C-alpha cells in the first residue's frame, strides 16, 4: 500500500527518503560543517571581527605557533585537564555508588531517585548561581556544614586560589552524571557495566572539556586565572579582544585535542567490549 501510494504521487521510496533526509543534512552543514571549515580558513589569517575594513592577510601557521608557545594557553589547558580528571573521577564514583544504592528497593527509593534526577532539569548556569550563594563565607550553608564537622573557621571556596578549582569540580560532580550512568547500573550488574561507564565518561569528558557557563557564573575564571578553562580563554580572545584569526586557531587546536582523545578512548572501549 505504501509503494502504491508513493507511485501514485510520482515519488519513489528513494525520493521520499531524500525528501526527509535532505533538510537534516542541510541543517547539519549550516550549523556544524560550514562554521568548522570557516574557522579553519580564518585560523590562517590575521582577521579581526571588529575591524571589517581591515585587509585580511594570510599568515600561515603563525597563529598556531603563537598559541603553542604561549605560557598562558598551557596554563588554561592544564586547568581544563585538572577539571576534567577530577570531575570524571568523582562522577564515576558517585554514579556507581548511587546506582548500587538505588538498585536495592527500600522505603523512599522513589523519592531519592526523583531528587537525583532534579539537577538534570536545571541548566549549569542556574546550578552555578545556587552554589555561589552556598559558597558564601559568612552566610553559605557549605561553610557551615564544613565548620560543623571540622571547625576550619571562615574561608571562601570561590575567592581562594587553591580552593577555587575544587569549588567548580564539586558543583559539576554534584550533578551526578547527566549521561544516565546510574540508570544503567539499575538494570545490569557491575562486571557488565564497564562499557556503558566508559561511554558515559566519553560524553561527560567532551562536555566538561567545553564547559563554560557553569564556571563563568561560579568563579568567572578567577581568582586571577586559576579557574580559567580553555573555553573561557577562547571566549575572551574571540569576543573581548576580537582576535578572530587567533581564536579560530585556538578553537581548531581544541577540536583536534578532544577529537584525538576521543578516538583513543573509543579504541579503549572497543578493547573492553572484545574481552
């Protein structure tokens, strides 16, 4: 009946397939592929977006060389790696613990599951605003709880150079793995969960690598540049200093970095599946 209907309208199955797929392909090209190609082409120039009348010159690999030789860039990449490692580690541990807990049916488990899912409904920026108030040294509940058990005295998580990186790690880890890792644990046993856990960590790693809004709302990259991740540095170069060619090169380097790390992680996942 389906073939009869399509033939009566003069469209083959292949034509109908392309009719539905083409808009998606065009949207993908417009939103993802074209900006990527444009960024790559701009990375070889001295283009400034706030100076449209300035002559655009081809400068080859100069932007890439400047970035790779700049100490500030390596510091932001180090801060990003520190953030990724600890958030992924804590999320995996918390996700595993909650999964094993929720796997057991007990009184109030449904309510606990609902409470765990609630943070997934909030944007990172909103979560960061809540935690900003919780981290306040005089009135924040976080300081009150810590001092209740350990009596460290008044301290600030956001304003301290050593504690600020941990403040964003705690907030991100507290969102409990939005990749639904703990839901996987509800239905499968621990030995068989490893491939799913690795997949969840892959998605979380990609998201954490480009983390922006949560850190901006929580610390703004401070104090100083202690919590300035690569994405924040990229934004400042692109939309505050308007160094479009330079920031495009930085974006390409970030893309190649996460693409390469992702490929290595996928190979590890495939080896785990083969075992």
